C-alpha cells in the first residue's frame, strides 16, 4: 500500500511539473518579447516575405501564434522562428488586416506568454525586387564587391555583378530609372571600366568624361524617358578621422553638374553649374522630368573648413525635348536656415515628396551618426523630420517604390557599423511609419554576414543581365565616348 502511495505521489508531482511546463499554463506578462529583428508593431506590404525572427534571451523553446483576418498558424522552434512561406502567403492573401502575434517561451523551466504585438498589412504592394551593393564597411576592402538583386516576396537572390570577375575593379551602386528593370546604370572602374547603361535590355559601356569635364560622371539619376542622365562630376577626396566617433570623411575638392544625352552621346551643362565658386552634387530629375533637384554649397577650402561646409537643395528647369537646362535656380531647402547639410535626393514617383539625408556638415554622411532622413512636401513646403523612421546611427541611401507608398533606406541603427535595408510605409496623409528590416530566411543572417547593404534600390522586376554578362562587357565590349 505504501509503495502504491509513493508511486501515485510521484505521478501527481510529474503531472504538476508537466502542467507548469506547458505553454497552455504559461504565466502572462505585460511586456513585449525581446526579438531580433525588431518586427514589433510594424506596417508591412501584403507581398513581403515572411518576417522570420529570433528570441534574443535564453529561450529553450518558443511557440508563436499568428492570427490574421481569415486564418491563423502556429510556428515553434528553440530561439529562431521561421514561418513557412506558403502558409504565410495564404495568411496575407486576406488583404488589409491587422495580424496579432503572440510569443510564448520556455525559460528557466517556466513558460512565459508575452504581450501580443501586431503586423498591420497594407494592400499597397511594394516593388518586388531590391538591389544593393554588398561591401565590407572598411574602406580598405573596397575591392571585394558584389551587386545583388533580391526578391522581396521570397528569399531568392542573384548576383548582378561581381568584381572577382572583373579584375577586382571597384563598382559603384546600381541605380534604376523609374523603378524600371529595363533602365538602370552603374559605374565600373578599372582599365576596361566605364558606365554600364542598361536601356531596354541593351547593355552599353560609356566613357562619361569629355575633355571639358573635371572628372567622370559620379552621382546620377535617369530621366523618365531614358534618353537623359543627370550627373555630378566630382573630384572626390577621402580622409580618415582621428576621432573614434567618425571613421571616414569624403569631400569634393571640385564638383559640377552635367546632363548626358544617351541618344547622341553628348554632354550638356551650363556655365554657372560648372564654375569654381560652388560645389554641385547629387542631382535627380523631378517625377515629370521637367526639373532637376540638386545639392549645392559655396566653395570652401577643404579639408580645413569641412565642418562649415553645408549643402542646400536647389531646383532648375529642364527641357526634355532637347536636354537643355534653365537659367534660374530656386532654393527649396536652405542649409543656413535649416542648420544642416543635405545630400542623396530622391523624388517620389507621384511628384509629392522629396526624400533626402541631413547631416551636420559635409556630403558623405554614412559615418555621421547624426545623419537622418527628412521628407519635403513639394506642394506645401512642409518638412517632416521623420521622427518615427530615424534611428540612433546613420540613416541614408534611400529609394522610393513605384507607387510612392514605400521607401527603402540603408540604416546603421543596429550596431553603428553595418548598413541594412529598412522599409517604411507612407500613408495617404504623407505620414511615414515605423520601419522594418528586409526579412531573411535565417533571422541570424545579419549577425554573421559581415557586409553592408549599400544603396538599396527598388525595382518592379528583374534586370535583364547577370554577372556573366557584366564580365563579358568588361572584357570584350568597346567603350563609347561622350563629347
């Protein structure tokens, strides 16, 4: 009898322990779980890849319940939560909705259920592809570079250019015209380099410097027609900081503004945009192609005056019939009254907004911790400092989705060193929402990848070339010369 009672007691004890160690009997807390990436209460498009994440505490087991408007799913794991893509797409197919996410974890032999958070799904789809330059953040390893195209709807990724195939030549970032995969360009350096123009699926290699220019075309943007490109021509000087808070400063000893007519391989400019009295840089076309916005600062002796170098934003007319520039310049953002320096301009495709980066000074903000995005309403002149978007470290290198409802930017907010692509939703009232990082199949990928995602650019489709095509054009294609 005594033996039976002992066995019964052990069974009761095991039953009580198992109840305590069941997710159904978890204690609830009024705090959000500690997860990475930070996908808590974010707004997402209905065509995004699964928002996989991991617990950053000592969880031994995790159960996540995801409840949508017309269905739900449960995903379990140890610390990593990887959502099946088929079930995820079925969940998001319900369209506009608020998805509730509940995380329950086993830690210290006890289950804890955290405060649920939400994913607000918008039917405004983001463009399906993003390209970026993968590069180590140290300046000394610039020769290990790839241009990569990634599907936003899945985790598929392909290499567009690899400098291991082009004699380790430096490659600048890949820029689209109108989010169009049939219209883009990037600069390739080296003995066989040039500006690679992808227009209507045809690749050309162009020497963008004529004998009147101070340097090759540098920062640029493509006209909606595809016929023209607007560029700054910069003599760029890099210098390292002795201060630990800033690693590298890059400035222009001279810079001018040019327009290239790709139909006629001709460079157009204007005398007051190519003199020595001012620096001009980061030009972009307006959405209708009838204006050019650019950054400009009065000449200063550099590097001694670098901390007083501040760029304003100007606008000048552009004639898309013959590629000529106007004669009058409007100031749309004044560096003196705004107490900052502007760079990296991007106009929204609907023509309503101008997105740009503001730092305390200079023109190379990626190592400026204070560098933040701002958005100018081109209809009202109102400036949004994007308080809900910016992080504690550099936020810059941005581009719009073709519907003007989303933008992507490179942010160093996680560790101050590696830039990662973050997305933000802009609603019908022009309000930008809390950003989220590009989802990865393995949520730990950002921790071990050790690469910066440089200048992310959105595209509506896949570009018609890959790394083998770029190797061939580098080695075998004769360069064209502008005049």
